[in-house]
């Protein structure tokens, strides 16, 4: 099927207003929340959640697909696999944490990697010890690397051959000219095959240490006691890891960019589109997210429900990405919907929103969904 990709450069919306030093503790003892910076550079947040039988721990490393130099694409995701393959002192690390009744997972993104654990609160200290062990003594051997290569290449094949994946890759290359910003996280087949234990070991030494880690722990433990546990195990780790400066600059885009892609795996023709998202923290950032939600809702109503000319309309906002990032959308066409008509409807609804053509009821409903959706996303993010 043919896919048409479009890049409209920027989305306008007229929606209107819608750590301390080493060892510092941000609140007085006895409070339900503390923020620490350990002597080794690790940043830690402790949250007391009374009445819960489970505890959550999230460890985020400031390293992702955009940190990978040429020839090492996919290394962050490769390390994610190795993180569950045992340490020098605990060969079956994954089996031990599983025997504790813990649910453990990880996600690799373009700007960071997150490792999560949910487990019985009475075993939280044991989990902290295991996480410290993994941070300090991860074992990377040629045998493990070769074994995981096969797993990762199979995963990559599944992603590459998914419907519309080719179109989204082409769209990312249209949006961004900087190779780092084009990262698909999983990496190229050539770089995955060329990975060695020595190369991955150097990558781990550079990025996966306390200086490059942020930790959030929540549970019904006494927060004073929890801080002592954190300092005992995480605080004992040597200061290692660093944030390496990287150039993510882009050449100025002055006009729309388009391409056509033939995708043998697509189930129907589709129009894929991107806009460059506002910078995080910019005044228009929340408004843009609301505008995107409103646009998706209107397109779904008009094309899927009313005209029944499209099968699916989706638009995603880059909530968990750094700058620069793209707002990504797709319209899966029905047999009666042409590319030109799909783009015309898209532009009409976008322009109407930019002119403020929406009711206060519609606006307030979206704001409420925004708040509830953000809370749910944070909950899902910390539990997956």
C-alpha cells in the first residue's frame, strides 16, 4: 500500500491559558517526601505512601538512543537486555528478584532508560541492595552478548516489519536531519551484529553509574528509616557515570516536506504526519497538548464516525521526550478517502482550532481529560 507522509513544521493553537548540594535533604525529618543528592552524585526521591502493601522503585539513567555515537546505535537498548542477565556476584539476578514476588521491567527511550520494580514493601531493602549490585557489578561476557544479539535482532525484525513502520521511519528522517534525532532506539542491524562485550562494557562504564542516575522510591516504610537504607546501599557506590554533551541541533525548516513510501506490510493506505513539538517548558507546551487532543477527537468524529471514510485516526504527543521532539499522527484510509481529502480535513480542523473555534465546554472537558490522563500516564509509567 502507498503511504503519504507530511510534515507541516509546526502546530499553532489559540487555546489561551489553560536538587540541592551533596547529601542535602529538602524537607524536615518526618515528612512524607524527601529529595536527596548522595555524595556519589545520585539523585533520590523518597515518597511515603501509607496503607500500601507494595513498594515501587524506579531507576532512570540519563542515556538513550540519542546518546549513541556513530557505529553504536542500539547500545542503550542492548544494555537493557544485559541488565537482566546477572551480575558478577549474583548470576541469576532476574531469578532472585522474581522469587521475591517482584514485577520488574524496563523501557529504553531516545533520551533516557527507566528500570522499574514493584514488590512487597517488606522486601524493599533487599530490592535496593539488588539494584545497587546491578549498578556496580553488571557482568557482561561475550557469551551473553552473542546470546542477546539473536533476541534483539528478532525483536528488531518484528518492529521493522510491522505495518506502517517504514512510513514512520521515513517521516522521522523528513522531520529531523541530525542522525541522533533520527534514532529509533533499537539500532541498525549492522551495529547490533558488531557489538562486543568490550564495547558494551565501555558504554556501561560511561553512562550507567550513580552520577547519571535518578531514583524514585515509594512505599509505606518510615521515611527516616528508608533514607538510612538508601544511604547504606546506594550511597556506598563509587561515583561513576557522566552526562556526555551531545549536539541535537537541527537545520531550520522553512517549508513542508513530503515523501511516498511503499510498505508491503501495510493493511491499507495511510497518511502519516508530524509537527515539531514546542520545547518542553515553553508557555505554549500545555496548549499544544490540548490542541492535539482536540484535533484527534475532531478528526475521529468527522472521518471515522460521521463520514466512515477512515478506519483509524491517531495523534500522539511526545510527553516523555526531550527536545527536539515530534507530534506524530496517522489516518488509516478507507477505500473512499483520498490523500488530498484527508489532508484537507486535517488542515481545516487544525486551522479552526487555531482560530479558537471551539466551545468552552469542549475546552474544559479536554482540560479535565488532560489532568486525568497525565495522572494515569505517570501511574502506568511507574508500574511498567
